[in-house]
C-alpha cells in the first residue's frame, strides 16, 4: 500500500504531493466500493506460514493469510503477556475481518473499529453487527476518532504507516487504558529496520510506553504476496480504469516498483509490541 514516508520525502512540488494524496484517498474509496476487493474482509497482504493454531472461521475462508497477521498480533507475539482484554480497538479496521478474528480469540471482549474509509466502516459495522456491543466509527484527520482510555488492547495492521510512527503511538497511547497492550504491524518502502526500531523506541519512551519487542516480518509478508499473485492478477483485471494501474502498484504486483523493493530487500515490514504501564 502507499506510504507516507515516500510522500514526505518526495521531490515533486507540494501541489503534486497533495494531488497524489487526494488521488490515494479517492482510490481507496473506489477500490472498496466497485472492485473485487469489496468482497474481502481484510486489506492487509497477509503473513505466511500459517500458525498451526490459527482459527479456521468460515466467515473468513480464503483469507487465512490475512487472518494470520491478526493472529500474530493477538496471539503469537503477546501470549507471554497473558492478555485478557475487556475492549479491543482496531485502528484501520477495514471491513472488520481482524475484529471478527479477535472475537474468536477473546469472545468476552467488546470490539471497536475505526477506519478513514467511509465505505468500509459501513460494511464493517454490518458485518460485526452480529457481535453484541461492537462499534465501528469513521476516522477523521490525524487523530484516532475515539475518546481517551477507551481500550485495553489497541491493535493495527498497516495504519501506523499512514499516521506516521510518532503520531500513531501518541494516539494509541491516548486511547489505551493503564496496562493496555499496543500491538501493530506496518511497512515502509525503502525502509531500514534499524532506523525504524530506533524511531519506535524514541516514540515509545516519549509516550511513556514499555517496549516489549520489534520483529522483522518482511520474509513472511513477501511469501504471502508471492502465493497470492495469481488471485490478485485475476481480480485486478476486473478493476475499473484508471484505477487498474494504480491497483497493480497498490497490490505490489510483479513489474511494479513496490514488488521490486520486496524482491531486492528494500522493503521493511515489521511488527511491534508495546504496553502502557
């Protein structure tokens, strides 16, 4: 997916960067309204291999690799912290697949989701309506559109890239209750894991967070991408013009600069686990 690091450091004029950003916002709405992506429950590219204890949920069939990204954050990387959340917040919840998976792991927890895309928040609200107490709100601006201390497990797949790491951590901390776990994954093109981890450690310290772990997950996300290329190509063939070319880049397909960055080791996907004392 497009990321703000490239946008921030782009050499094009400010007006050009603004136009790119606005097209990005419009494309995000269009792809989730009119393209085959509209039928998906996740927007993340996935993680392989699948864990042996990944929950097989009929409602998420065919999207197991994407569900695995949530399993990683909700189980594999935080099991030692013995989470027992009352409220789970997913920032950038997409169409609700991650929260649905979270409900399978923590059936007593209340679910809250937020996303900048109005189309997917409406779809997520309908999808999660079968789960009592679930709530989905549309994001607004650079802040998480929810009150302070609203959750004791704050997770996100991809959204920190759009917020910027320090902004995301400040907002996630604001929404986190005392003792809350903050678990997220994201990715930067032309990224450097050492620099990303250092930035996260500084931002975590500024927000008063405990830094538990940082993980390079790029080999796993690239494996999921390679396994999914035939399906993506078939679906992109049905995406309306002029969003098809954009979608090819957005989906990191072979021939795109994005795919080459994966192939040549310049992509940096990561997961991070923090906690509010």
